[in-house]
C-alpha cells in the first residue's frame, strides 16, 4: 500500500544536474537510508519526494498514484527537518497540532490527536512547555510528533540526527527504528554517515554524483559478514 517509487527522476538547478534520471522502488513499511557524500543529490531527492522541490523530469509514485505535482500536504508524505523548526512561542502540544489547525480541525480533536502523538514519542509530561525549555533530543521528538500527526505513509528525514551530541544520536537511532516498526510505515532517512545507515536501515541506497550507485540490504551493500 505504501509503495514509493521514483521513475527516472531528474532535478536540474540551472545547468547543474543534481539528480540524474534516478529510478528506485522503496520497500513498503521499511527503513531506507539514502547514503552518500555531500552534494551527491540526497536532499534534492528527498525534497522532491516531499514536494518541497519540483521534479525537472520523471515521476514519483506513491501507492501507484503519481504524486509528483501534488502540494506537499496532499502527498501522504511528511518531512522532518535537521533544524526542527519549531515555533518558539507555541507550546509543545500546539506545535504538534499546528498542521491540524491549518486544516481547520476543531480544538477538541486537535488536543486529542496531539496527546496521542505526544504519548507515542514519550513527551506527554512536557506538553505545556515551550521549545526553548526542552533538550535537543526532546525538541527532535516534538518535530517527529509534528510530522507524524498528519498520518503520513512515508516519513522523510533529512539528516535528523546531525545536530545531536554523539550519545543522544545513538539513542535516537533506536527510537527512530522502533517508531518505524511500531507505525509500520516507510521511513526514508538521508545521511552521510555509513555507521548511521548500517545501524538503522533495512535497505541502503547509495548515491554518488547524482545517481544511485548501489542499493540493497545493509549487509550486502557493505559486504559485512
Ligand atoms: P546532498 O543532499 O547529497 O548534499 P543536494 O541535493 O543538497 O546534495 O545537492 C546536490 C547538488 O545540487 C549540489 O551540487 C548542490 O550544490 C546543488 N543544489 C542543491 N540545491 C540547490 C539549489 N537550491 N540551487 C542550486 N543548486 C542546488
Ligand atoms: P546540506 O549540505 O546541509 O545538506 P543542502 O545541500 O541541503 O545543505 O542545502 C541547504 C539549502 O541551500 C537548501 O535549501 C538548498 O536548496 C540550498 N542550496 C544548496 N546548494 C545550493 C547552491 N549551489 N545554490 C543555491 N542554493 C543551494
């Protein structure tokens, strides 16, 4: 049901070809890491899936429907950013419920859904705090709840752990992994860290110079025993 497929997707910025006719079928309900050096086209690929960047060519299918030209909120995807981008003057609960407010969902419903998401990421006790009163890891969990409240079929994560200290980074890997399993949706996670990809991914997609160089189970991609 959550089949995500890139069909010869290209992204050009002027004369720069950032993504060059990339095709890939992401496994449903699995954790995929998009791995590669800086500038190889990972973020552009993710942003095109999210709809934050238009495709220059090709198409993106989700559940066999072409979503390439739909607005981000209508795609069935949600994106979690590196720098959380929480609203500083809104409480944790209001941050999480924000997209529902934009959609016109009434206050009672918003509160209930936000509470459910906060429970999911273990933040119930902090619902009334402001973002500045949270640790980096907690802010990140708010950002996760905020993305997940839209009930996406695919969650897109752009270097979500890079702003965290090494200890927290390792702990958040486990949390992300567990969350993906619990929800049974697809996660597509961009990283330039090989160890991160190995620790998280069911499948690793290696990009280099705007194309996919290799894709497969983590063990195959790295020839691990
Ligand atoms: P990565 O996420 O792997 O670091 P990006 O997708 O961000 O790679 O970038 C791929 C290429 O596209 C790079 O050469 C980058 O400079 C270029 N690029 C990315 N975004 C833009 C943009 N908005 N305008 C022009 N060039 C861009
Ligand atoms: P990072 O290397 O941290 O992943 P990105 O490549 O995602 O950073 O770029 C961050 C922002 O800068 C994005 O909005 C992207 O579109 C823009 N950007 C990246 N490369 C260029 C470029 N060569 N020219 C213009 N904008 C760019």
